[in-house]
C-alpha cells in the first residue's frame, strides 16, 4: 500500500522528507519507506502524523476523504 496522503500532506506544508523525519525522530530513509509503501506505518507514527497535520488517521489511511479530525 502506498501512502500517497502523507506525501500530499507533507508537500502541502512545503516540507521535505528530512524535515518530517526530524519531527518524527527518525531518518529520512525510514520515512521515505512509508511514503513509498515499502514499510507499513506503525500506529505510534500514524498518531504523530495525524496530530502534526491536524487530521484523522482514517484520512491518512485513505478510509475517508474528510480530513477533519474526530472530536
């Protein structure tokens, strides 16, 4: 599974993979493997990404087209 949404969210913020990897406390190479789908995104990383981007995990995973977080 390719995680196109995390790439789109990153690019919408005009950030590169190295900057997001730093937010997550990991290497750029490790983060890149999430965007390409080479590695599945661990739950803890999904939570960090959702909080950072202010969106839901369901949106990141493509389960909904609504980027709003649930309250």
